[in-house]
């Protein structure tokens, strides 16, 4: 071959490589608010511009539809390549054979960034790791410091103190607290936060049988019903937005809520220094404080080698501290870092809203480290938790007490039976 022919061939190969079609990845997520979609798109644009061999695109979905839509799409061969998930959703796609174990990849990421162990636990079972943690969400007790000062009360540490503080906060214009009693996920989250602080965090025995019906659970439901009785009368239809509105309008002295600080900042009209965020009270003095926490993660839903490599490249880029904080702050204060270096990243703490509410966010991050999630608390994952969660059976038991008027003992016994039927 002549030198000219060799150069021509080399040039052609280079040209062919340069114009080769990039690996295309589609991601589904359920972060529908427009400002979150916009921030995710900004992250994707930045990644795509710096990785010309990969193109990542997003398709926002709804939590209300995805439990049915995703399995159907996967079965039809039309599912995404990767998908955001929470622990009780992941087993659905894993059991369909769609979710790929990312154990080796997570090990590599953990060595570099150091995941908060509690965020890995709900995805680690059946000899695999079924998603990469991306962000955590923890529930906290919200209050206004000025209201507490006016009422002469301190931040409650125990259930008795919590109940007394609720009673003392109440005025003719403000309820002492607002907790939901709707058959909906928000009520699942708040009642479980109380259960976890009363020694009832475990829903299952070691053999997979349910242990919901026990004295600790009954005590938690009995206490929760007392909080509901001191809440606004419409709480049996509340979701997260109604609780936020009650607090920001100063119609509720306390709520249990994830840290959507932007709502307080834009609608509450309160000073940052007046917003109190504290751990949810424990049953007894000296007990550890717990909270429900949702480590959101991303599943890999393809076994294609090129797409798997592109997935790892994208997630590695996203978790780099200089990028990670920008991703988390699509909703400042709500999405907590799941890595040690992410918790210290300048890209996280330099956000104007985060700077403004730094003490509150530091508290939320600290509380998230004691996070628990029903059905995912002991390293044993039982598939029936997906059905129990999908039917909101924790919340249904709340309604049996607060709406139907059943005793806590009777409601919990009925709740156990409903869970056993769901597990069949």
C-alpha cells in the first residue's frame, strides 16, 4: 500500500469514528415540576456537550402512572435505558428481569465518593445491588421558633412533650399541629415516622411473615390519632401541599414534612432564622430519633454493553462533586446528598437558597442518616412490600382509627390482615 493510500485509509477511519452515531440513553424520572425538569435538562445538556459519543435524553413520568406504565413498557420492549426509582418500586422491575445489578459499579463509586450506608441498604439484596443511590429525602418536624418562644415551649424530644407542645401552641387562629389522615403516601410516611420512633420500624419477621400487629405499632397509632385530633378538620384529605400551605399560612404550628424549603421561602413570608427543623420526637427520653427516608436511585434497565458503559460514564459524571450539587439543587433543601464528598461539595452549598437556609439543611442531612423505610430495614427484602405500599395500607389503618373510630388495637389487627391478603 502506498503512503498516500495509507493516509487516505487512516483519514477515512478517523472521519468514520468522528461521525459515528453516539450511544443514545433515555432516562425516565418522576420529578415532574417544571423547574426540576429544567434543571435536569441543564445537567443533560452539559453532559452531552462534553461527551460527544453519548446522548442522554429525559422523559418525565408521573408517580401516579408509572407503577403500571413502566412494567408495560418494559414488557413491550419500549422501556427506558435507565430510570429513577425508590426502594419499593425497584423490586417490580427487578422481578421482571429488567433491572440489572450494578454491584461492581456501586463498589467503585463507593470507594471514590463514600455512600451513606443507609442509602445502599434498600437496594442491596438477592446477591445484587439493583440501583445507584442519587439523592435522599428525610422527614423532619417543622416549627416556627417565634411561635415556640411565644408559647414558652422548647423543641419536644419525647411523645409526651410533643403532645403537650401541640396543645400549648394552639390558639384561636392556629392549630398546634397538622398531620395527614388521608389514604395516601404522605400519611404512610408520617405514621411510619412515628412508628419508627416507637420501636415499630419492622413490618416483617425474619421468615417473611408480617409483624405489623404488635404493641409498639398499636401505641404509635394511638398516639398519632391524638395528633390528628389536634389538627385541622380536613386532614383526612391532605397531601404534602396542604400541609405546607397550613404551615406557611401560619394556620398550623407544626407539621411533619420533607424539606421543600422553597415553599416556605416564597410563600411563607417568614425569616429564615425563624424556621425550625428538628428530629421527630422519640417515644421515651434518651431514645434514638428516627425518620422515614427515601434514598432515590437510578436503575439500569438494559444489558447492552455499549449502553451499560455509557450509563456508568453518565452516573460517574453526575456524582462528581462539581456537578452533583447542581443536580441536587433542582429542589434546594429537599434532595439530600448520598455521598460524603457530595455533602461537602461547593456546588451544593453555594446555591443561594442553600446558603440562606444552611442550618436547616444541615439538620435535615444529619437526620437523614437515621433514616428508615418500611419493608427495607433489616437487609431482608420481601416482594410483598410493593403491594402493601401501592395500596397505602399504613395510611388505611390511620383512617380506620381517625375516620371510622376503631380502636388502635382493632385497626392494627385489621391492617395486619389486609397486608397478609396483599402479600398473597
